[in-house]
C-alpha cells in the first residue's frame, strides 16, 4: 500500500504531493526534482507505527 505525503517547494512555493512506498523502510531519504520548477530537493520520510508519513524537504 502506498502513502501520500506533501511538502511546499522552497523555490516556487507550490505544494507538492509525493507517493511513499512503506516497503522501503521507516526512514527514507532521496533527491527529487520539484515537478513545477524542476529544482532538486532532498526528501526525508519518516513512517510512524500507525502508517502515517512525515516528510521533510530541504533544497539540494
């Protein structure tokens, strides 16, 4: 089952929704470009025991 999480792009201010695959582990980190302005962001995902995701984004 995939989970959705969101962040606000620091560059363009758009709210971005990403899909998180919980099978990749409770703590994930990867780089993804903003689909609006194409600026890269480091995304850090933490999954809680109840299945909710917390997403932190920082510009690369």
